[in-house]
């Protein structure tokens, strides 16, 4: 591989993909291949794909074209969920030299030895997803202040709209002891905040002798980590026991939860094959707010699922209006191959899906503004990032409120106590050096 000097990465999709891209990038760096930006004419491009939405598929194709415009002689390697779901289709795309499935992406250097530009076809290496049983630990480092730590992979749920089980296989994880070791390794790199990530992290242990509750108790003992965030957890797996530990017992887990809802109508939840109803969901939100009224709660919602009439959509809107949540992640339903939902009748016109998405985006803006304003006057601890944004440095409080202050390099990757007073027109709390009480 002596002909390869530089590699660039582009990650589509979730925090889990970011953790895996970072791990793959370290493999290249250990082999003496420098990591560079996408525009710096690298010898190799690695594109880590997502396939949650149709847009992610289209974005992958656009990135391949962009890579070849920047360096026509480059090797382009596609990994990730889209690569596992449609390896042959991607391998036939102009400009793609290698496609690696879920089992193969962490052996990319071995596969890279097989690349031969004299070949007329791409190298496509993948196994059926049922063969994928190994858990490969991953974490991100160097790209952001916080680290995304992969604690779980795969999913056994098979929701009717989702391709993830087909792309990532069965739910699996390392032991608590090995996950603890990974977290300590991250902590030793002077990372102060870890985000626990995976496909279905609440399923850690899959009902065996170890579970997610035991894991977070053990992670509390990692030395050097000040904060943990839970990236996303199913409401049926977010027990009151876990909530109580995070909000009352732990000194490291922050008051911030991201809990998928998808619909505020129980019949649609059944059609989606979700494992909870709106009553359970509401109980989870109310228990969190009972313990910590200032807790931040994010919600995933799908609009335009088959059978979602205007009246049923209104139920979702009304349900969300009455929930004390902080922001929404809105997904416009798109038909995905090999999913049950694609075969369902009563499809919602795309124009209507987009209008409903706008409604929920506006509701999210109002929810977020209301949550921010409720925190006005409070004193919070901010972990600042390491980037200069037009003369400002940004950070987040423990309950996920965005903060900015005039850029100072000394603030990077540091905790500061600040007073939340001035909310600017962009909906960000702006503080100045006078309100910075302490730099830890």
C-alpha cells in the first residue's frame, strides 16, 4: 500500500457511524496513511453510508461524483448500511472501487491490498447479514470534543419501516468489563464527555445476565470522564430504575434523554410494530420531569407513515403539544426496500408528508424556545467545543442548551460555570467572559 499516502472520510447518518468511521480512520493512520480533508486530493476516499432515508442513498452517489471530480485517480471505498443493503448496485456505480459490508469494513486495509485499477469491475466483499455476529467496539476521537462510544450494535425489533436489522444484523455487544475498558481508554485521551451510542442501546445484554442498567452503574466508575449522555433509548427499555439512577444517583450522567416516539396514535404504533403505547411513553416523560423539571428530552417522530390520515396526524401533533419535551427530530417517511411498511396500502402523498413535516418542525422550534426560556436565569456548567465559529466558541450545558461566547482558545474542551441571561435571535444563549465564573 506504499502508493497510498492520504485518505479522506465522509460519514453519513448517525452517531454510531461517526464512532465507526473514527475507528477505521485510526487503522489507516496506524498504517502510515495520513488522514486529510475531503478537498485535499487524497489517494483514498472512504464513504461511510446510511440507509435510513432515500436522501442518504442519493447523498452517497453525489459524494462519489464529488470525490472523482476532486481526484479522478483516487480509490473510492463505500462502507456502512447502504453498502450492506445494496452492495452489487453500489459496486456497479461509476467511480466506486470497493464496497465492504458489515463484516468486512473493519478489515479495510486487508481488502485494500486487492485493489487493482486494471480491473474493470469493483471489489465487492460482503456476507449475508445473518453471518454478522461479532461485535466490533468503536469510539470517535479527535473530530469533536465529546466521544461517541459504541456500546451495542444491531437490532432484533424489525419495526415495519426500518432497514437497520437488515443492514446491521442481530443485537449484540461486548461484556460490561470490556466496555468499561473502552471507556477508560477514551478517558485517558483527555475526553471529558462520552455519548453512549448504538442501534438499540437499551437492549444491551439482550435479556441475559448483564443489562444496560448494570452497564451505566459500572461506567460511573471510569476515572477522568465528567459526563455521559445516552444518545437514544427506546421508551420500553428506559425503565424508571435507569431514569432514577441517571437523575438522582449518578454524578456523571446528565439530565438529557432522547426517546423515540414515532407517532402519537396507538394504532399507528402497532402498525409500525413498536413495543410501547402512548400511555407508557407519557409516563416516562412525566417521571423524568418529576425528578428533574430542567431535564432536556428529545423526541423522534415519523410523518406520513402509511395509513396516517389528517386526523391521526393531528393526534400526534396534539399529543406532542401536551408533552413537556424540548425538541423534535422529524423524519419524513420514505419507502424502503424489503420492509413491511412498503407493502402497506393507504400511502400518504409525498406533498402531504412534506407539509406535515413543516408543521412538526415549527412545533419543535417552539418547544425548544420554550425550554430555553424556562432555563433563563439559571447557572449551568458548559463544556466548550474546540472550533471557532465566526469569532465565537460554542458549548453545551449538562441539559443540552447551546451556549456561545467570544472565542478563547483556553476555553476549548473546558468546563465553565455560566449564567443564562441573554438569548440571541438565533436561539442560542450568549455569555461573555464576565459571566464565566470558573474554568476547570
